[in-house]
C-alpha cells in the first residue's frame, strides 16, 4: 500500500509507436483478408492455380512477416 492508503500507483504503459503501428497494420491486413472471399487465379511460372482470395492474401502477408523477421534478425 502507498502512504496515502490506496494501492500502489499504476505505472504508465510503455508502448512504443512502432508496436502500435505494427498492431494497426496487422489488424488492417487481417480485416482486408477477411472481406476478400472471391476466387483468385494465380500464375506460378509454368502452372496456374486457383485459390480463395483470402488464402492468397494471408499467404502473402505471412511471407512478408517472415521476410521482415529474417531481415531484422540479420541487422542485429
């Protein structure tokens, strides 16, 4: 307890602008994926594939996240 009789003062949240931006971008990407439900035709060098648009967008987003993590790890 603090000297004033109340509970200990709450510490302010230490949230960086970078974290906030990352959460906002991830939320927008997830929303964008969920509203795109049509089929997409994808050309891989020699073959064509058809998949739901949400899957294509989610896979592209995941590839971007993995690439970002690999490049960030490399700089350290």
